[in-house]
């Protein structure tokens, strides 16, 4: 029997895992390995919240593999060196893996392929995390898309629901020495700030399918109507599971199609807005592949001249801590700190406030989200921040500035979301909980800070700065 190495990365599942399925089709004995090499992802090593999730996801995968007769090998250090050592140790003639698309990781994988080839070992890569590889969808002129709608029209026409491969019941394995303990990866925080994450999430493949089932049962029918209301459980919360590959978009699409066949065309139409959101995730990876400079640089170079106010570190810190004096902004930032997640509508509001009312560079927000989000994904994070800042592809125009008061009044009309995450305001009878500064006496009693900036004045200053850049 041949021996094959299955190199797990952010594909931490057994169902619909193309690399694992391909290795098993070769009737190979398997060595399953995860290599912890954060320096190879520089300058975007996983943030603290991502590391927390990774620890628990690896723990779940290790148990699932162990039930099938395989011990997940954990290694630390240079990926090419670790794989080469495993090849020599077990005599593998092939390494199977699922592709990742971040620029630094793609470059690393090319180096790994060269070094394994020199050993006479093949490297077989598969798409496990997207509907289509980023280079497969292009305009009629053979160029990358920069606008979502025509991109999605092209991709949507290609989508065909298909069932993924089942999780194997038993796997022939090769026993090896030298396995590291999960704690050796030092993914968990030394100071335990992660209680809220434990309360909010169940990392792992089983947690992903539980979240999908909950969404399909309770929320998908009302997704289009309620997804913008942060106090309601109307979104899927599947983003971290997708990022770590505990579920694939194809699995989600297939499940929605199964339910549509049972429940009828009306259900399919209700699910379509959510499928479109999966398309935004694809578009982000499309952009990052074709414009790999964007995690650091404006896609629109005109904004290289924009007069940001990066020197005001106190304002940035207040925004990070949920002490901006703008209730819906602070609710979002506190939800993020406690749970590692933030509702998407609120993400846009807090990002607009940082980039436009405070005129802080979008990179500061992207970095903070990178460290605090359990679903921190380089493509999605970059595209989201450049979209809100007005500097990216298909971006919101810079002069589109979210008014956090009207956003709160529209999408959190009774103040439930703000009252949950900003409890010092919940105890006071504000006429408008979204603008407490209009009642100075109550604001003073609450202990909640006054706004960092006047919203109207800062909006005008941002528009003036935009005109200055264009001059």
C-alpha cells in the first residue's frame, strides 16, 4: 500500500475534503499533519482570536481523526522542512493539500512544491474553500472583475449544487513518532480573556453543521428582511467556520438546494440573498488574487494622497475600546471584544466612523479586526475595509458616510442591541438612546463618554478632505 501525506491547513473537516478524498481514492495509508508556521504568513500571522479558534478546531479534528484510526500529527516550523522530514520518515510518494490564496501562503506553497519535487514526491492541490478558484472567473476580455454585480452574474451561472464526499468511516494510517502536543502550539491566551468566545462559539466541523442547521431552520426564510438588524438572530454566523474550512460553500449550497427540493421554489428564492453573500466572499478572494497589494495599499491609488489623521492615537484607542461616545459604534466594538464577532451592518457603521468621521486610515481598522475577529479572513477583511473607506474595487463612494445615529434608529429602533452591549446607557431613560449627548444631564449620570467628534462637523471635514485629495 502506498503512503500519502494529507496536509491539513484551513480545511479542518472530514466531509467534502477534496485532498483527503483524493488520497483515499489512491488506496493509500494516510499520514495526517497540521504544520504550525505562522511566520510564513507574515505580515498577516493569525491574530489572537483566530488562534483561539484554531486551537479548538484542531482539537475537534484530532478527535474526529482518532475515531477513524488516524492520529493528527502536529508539527511546528518551516513547512517545507517539516514535510520533507515526514516524507523521509514514512516513505510517502505524494502530499495532498487544499489550496489557500493569500499571497504569502501561495508563494510558500510554490516553494514547498519545488522542494518536494526534488525529493521525488508529488504535491497535489485542490479547491476546498471556494465555488471557483480566483483565476477561473474573468471578464469577456480575459481581465479580472472589479465590480461585484457582473462578477456574480458570471459566477452564479456556473454554480451547480453537488453533494460533497462523505467523511470516511475508517482510514488506514501510518504510525509515527515525534508528535507535538496541541498546547505546544501556544495558541491559547496566557491571560484568559476568552470567556465570551467560549460562550458564543463551538469551533469544529460539528459546530459548523449545527450552525447551518440552526440557520436553515430559523433564519433563512427571513434573511433578506431581517439580516440588517443586529439585535435579531437573523444571520448565519457561518463566517468563522468557512474561514477555517470546517464547512465549505458547496456544502452550504447543497443543503439549501436539498431544502428547496423539499419545501419548494419559494424557499429557493428566500435563500438566494444568502447565496449572493457567499458570492461576496468569492469576490473578495478574486480581488486579492488579482491585486495582491491590497492588504497594504489602496486599490485606488488616488487615495494615496488622502489627508488621513493617523497621528491621533487616543481617538483610535477609544474606538478600539468601545469608548467613542457613539452608542451603536461602541456596542459593535464591545460585541467584537467579547465574542470575537460583529454583525455585518454594524461592521460597516464602525468602519465608516473610523475612516470618515475620525479620518483614521482603514489599515488601522483592518489590523484591529484582524486581531479580534474569529472570522478574520485576509481577503474579506481587506475588501470590507477598502469598500467602506471608498478606496477599493466596487467601493462605496467616499462621500457615502454612514450616519451612526440614523443607522441605529433604523436598524436598532428600540435600542435592544445598544442596551445589551452598552449597559451604562440602558439604565437611563434617554429619549434617543442613539444620541444620548442630546440630554447632557442623563449622559453625565450614566458615566458614558461624550462623542469624540461632532458627527455633522466631522462629516463636512471628511468631504473637504476628499475634495482636497481630488484637487
